C-alpha cells in the first residue's frame, strides 16, 4: 500500500498547487493529509460540481488544480464538465475513487461502478487507472497532459492502493 | 429598476475588477452593455458562477472579484454561499440580480419571491449583506463594496420588466472568453 502522505507529495512535486473535492472513504486519509499540510490549501466543497467550478476559477487565476471525489460525484458534475471545462478548455486533474468496481460494493455503487469509465469515454474525457506501481508516473503524466492539452483528465483510484 | 439598468449601473462603476457573469441573459446583457476582457461569460454550466468566482478570488487574492448572477443561478448552487462564507475571501463581491423568474427561458417563476436569499447569505457568514431595490441604492452599495475588503453580498431586487427587444449573444467563442479573461490577471 502506498502512503497517503507520499501520494500527496507526488501530486505537489509534480506541480499541482490547488486542491478541492468531496470525500470518499478511499481517499479519507489523503484529504486529511492535504488539509493538515501548512504549505497547501485544500478547499472542502459541498458538491462535486462546486469543486469543479472552484477548480476552474482557480485555474484561470493561475493555479493547476486537483479535484478529489467518488465516482458517484461524476454524475453530479457532468454538466459542468461538458458545458464548462470541455468547451472552455479549463483543465483539472480529477482523482476519482472507483466504488462498485467489478460489482463488489453496496447497491448504490453498482450502476456507476460498471459505467463510470464508459461515461467518460462517451463525453470524451481521458482516464487511466492507478495501480500499485504506476502512481508516480501517472501523476507526472497527468500534469503534462492537463497543462498541455488544457482539458480535464480522470485518474481512477480503486480501494486498496493507498492507505 | 430592470436588470439592464442594474447591469449598466454596476458596469459604469467598474475599473479592472474581474467579473464572472452567469449564463443566459446576464452574460448577454453584460456583453452588450460593455464588453470587457475582465468579464468571464458563462454560456453553460448554470449554477457555477458563484463557484467559479470563488475559485478566481482564492487564486488571485489581490484582485477584486465580482460574481454577477441571478436568483435562478444561485438557487441551483446554494451551497456555494456557505462555501464562500467558510473561507471568507475578502476580495469577493457577490451580486445577485433577483427578478424572481428564470428570465432567460421566458419568465417561469423561481422561488425567491418567498425565500429571502439575503438571509441565507447572512447565515452563511457573509461579512456585509445588503438588499437594494432602487438604482440609487445599488450605486451607493456597489461603490461601497468595491472600495472595501470583506466578503460581500448584494441582493438586487429587479421589479420592472425589460422592454421587448433583440439582445445579442456573446460572439467570442468559449476559449477566447477564457484566454482574454486570463490575460487580464
């Protein structure tokens, strides 16, 4: 298991400097870590679309933002992603926890669990999956793509990869 | 006061302040009255003006940032009020033009005829909250809030109907709107 402290450090080292989101148990420690660090700001958002909106504003003000959420939140921010981020080319890295992966979860997670990646394919947002070995390389690659292509990108995080 | 008069009054008092204009008639009026690169015009993402404005204000604390939206936009993302209140960005001025209808889609009623939005701003810890109903009061409050630090909220009650007329759409494409806006920071 990768430590949340190291994961946060990799995000910061790669160049991300604005953090917001809505918690999921999978990223609970990561959010605590980001909140506790004196050198960065984590903005607790009330909803995932509000988080994406704040991140978009921060990007225009010169920040490179990360938004943290559960895949249930992708539904909440679908309109913001399609009618703001994709058409204005307002980038952010979305770290999205993948609840309901392979049908092993509570009932409320199962539909989004089997469709969240296809949903992103449909609206045209690139996505990749974290595994135990690719955290540093995916974070660095995401920063390059997000800042060069100026589009949102999703990195899915399943249970059991960070602690 | 109709909303075109309100937007004209606000626009005439602006210098280099950054303004996030909500989608629909507010962006179209602001663009038609006086297009300026410091205006960010939303064309979609209804409800997000307050969140985008908050993000800009947090990222550029030395610049005054104005959110210009209607009651429909605010009601769609009411959680943005306590979010801003919890963070207290002193450079943020939130102006809500409240005509109690969704004017952009043909004046269907919202619920702000019975819900006092300024009270929600107060309980969300906005430092300065005023409700104005006349153009003179609007002018005075905009002058005051532009000149003072502190998270502020102006509820502007729009009582008069707009006269029937053609109003243009924002002709810049979304990327241009963003690039222009960013170039002013």
